[in-house]
C-alpha cells in the first residue's frame, strides 16, 4: 500500500531499504564465498571456470549491486539538492556499465578456451541473449538519461516539459532492465549449478541439497527478493509527490 | 514517453498491444511446435520428458499468456463499465491459476519418474524456487485482489479510500509477478535446452545453432519482449488519468 511521507511511512521505507541493502550485499558476498570455498576461485586466466566465475561476479556487481544502488539513491537522498543526486546516480551508473563491460569481455574470452577438437561458439544460449538485451538497454538508458537529464539542463526551461514527459519512461525502463538482469543472473546461476554440481569427479550433486546447492540457491533467492522489493520501493514507497496510479487505472 | 489519449497515443498503444499479442501467441505456439516436431510431444504419462513438456506448456499458458492477457484487458477495455472489466480480469486470472496449478502437479508427478536406483528430489533447483515464489505471490495477489476489489464493493463508499490506496500496490505486484514468471520460464527453457539438446544419441547440440536451438531461443525472446513491453504499456501508455511519476521522483 502507498506510504506518504509520515513517520510510519519513513520507518517502513527504512525497513525495506535495509532489507534490499542486505539482499544486495548478500547476493554478492554469498556468491564470492561460493566461488572461493566451493569452487576453484576466480581469475583472468586460461582456466575456463575461473574466468567464468570472474564474469559472474562482475555481472552481479554491475547489474544487481550497483544498478540497484543507483536506483535506490534517488529514494534515499530525496531531500538533497537534485543535481547532486543526479551526479551520484550517474557516477554509480558509470561504475556499473564498466563492471558489465569487463564482465562481458571476460565471458567472451573464457568461451574461447575450449577443449581440443571442440569449436568455439559465442552468444548461442538464451542466457547470453537475455544478458545482451539487458546490457544493450542499459547502455541506451544511460545515453538517453545522460543527455536528457544532465546535458539538457543547459537549457533548463526550454527542455523541462520534455524531461517531465521522459521521466516515467526512464523509471519504467530502469525497472525493466533490473528485471532482465535478474533473468540473466538466475539463468546463469542455474547453468553453473547444473554444469558444475554434477556429482562427477567428487563434486557435489546439485540434487542432493548440500551446502554448495544451498548457497547457489540462496544467491538466487537474494535476487528474487530484490526483484520483488525494489519495484515496490521505487513505485509505492517513501516520499510521495503524485498519486501515481498507472495510466488508465482508476478505482471504483 | 507518456502518451495521452490523443489519436497518436491510441495508435501507439494499438501498435504495442498488437506486438504483445504476437509475442504471447508466438511464445506459446513456438513452444508447442518445438515440443511436437523437435521433441517427443507432451502427455500426462509415465514418460518423464513428455510430462515435463506438459508442465512447461501449462506454465507458459498460465504465467505468460493468460496472466499477460488479464493485465492487458484493463488497458484495452478502459472505456467499458469497470465492473465488467474486473469480472473479465478475474475470470482470466482463475483460468491462469488453474493452468499453473495443474502445471505444478504435472511437474511434481514427472519428478517422481526417475531411473531405477536414483532418488526422487522435489523443489531443489533455483528454477523451482522462483516458480514457487511466483505462484505463491500470484495466489496471494488473486485472494487480496478478489476480496478488495470485488467483495468489498458491497460497501462501496466505506471502502473506496482503502481500495484507492491498495491499487498501486496491486499493479506493482502484478508486474513483479510477471517478471518472476519470465525468470522461471526462461530458466526452465534453458534447463530443457541444456538437458535435451546435448548432442548425444542423435540429438542436436544446443551450441550448434540448428533449428531446435533457434526455436527454443525464439520462445525465450518472445518472453524477453513481453518483459519489456508489458510494463511500458501498463505504466506509460494509453489513456492517462494521472501524471504518474513514481513517488519521490520529480523533474528539475
């Protein structure tokens, strides 16, 4: 339910904000723990698995952790001067795009290290397609947002109506990109679990529900939690300026 | 960008509505085609793969197709009497929940048909966890929505303020559930692709990009398209009643 800026509303926002921070730090730290203690670690190396682990960590940092922080910063700092919030939002976005770009390069390079006799194939899986769409939309969102909400401030009055019209789309696409990032991350985690926890050569079996399975699933659960809480915080929680029913919806 | 109820806005809504219908029918028919012509078909039988195919089809019908239609009906029929639209929305929801329930039973039963010597394991994978969360939220959304927006109409005036407050949350959770449904569906498709298109016993290899791979990925692409277009239609497109910036966002 909607929460206005009453003290109860602020407390509720604080609780949800804390939970989402825990989920973001949780997904990242649990995955790093899994990579270090249940897998072979991560490195930019000729070891395919290690480099794929690096890819996964960078993608979780870029798409889940930093992307989430950049959205939350607007809700957290709503009383600060808007231009400062925008600049922080942009800086986190730049860090996020950097992590995603390096993560993509790591995956492409890791894909080239195949066993002798096998052929190299790039971007054939649904996981990579979702990731590509999410990264493409993320880059587009950054360019459009940067030009519209920062560059166009140079002619503030002339462009304010355009920016007001663009903002709801910017917010919707931000949440869409986050949901696609969760699709890509969870499908990637599932590939890792199915591929590596196969019960062969002394490895645990994904089905047997040992610590390795629980941690992988817990990382996924953090992301599911974020896919539920973040849209709620952005759309329905905290400081209220407008009675924001989506277009066409009206109560009777 | 936002579209008011101008003729241009209506045309734009029509285009997006047509695309989303194509994507919903496309995901379902392409997957049925894949099951019939590239796999062993579907049946409620002792054949594990056939029953999992039935599970997948029922889940796509319930979570992607009918769930999408029930959300779009509000935007399409915004000029009809609200109570009729609510009833249609509810009927489609009931069909959707029925398909999802039967689909879940099909999966649980199929999971029990394991090769001799193997142990039966239920709900161990991340795919099943996401599916469970999505189905749980879907059931909750249905119960809360049914009670609040239909039953409470019996004391219309006394509850209108409560319903007005609940509506934005109902809409947000509708879109959250749809995004979780896409996560579950795409991770499920990827499991099917990795598990069955393994290049063994004359089966195609997922990596080799033959027709079987392309169709599975095309089903996933339809779902990605829906995860992008549906939130945009619901939030930013068509008949506009309110200037629906999310809470706390304001242009300057």
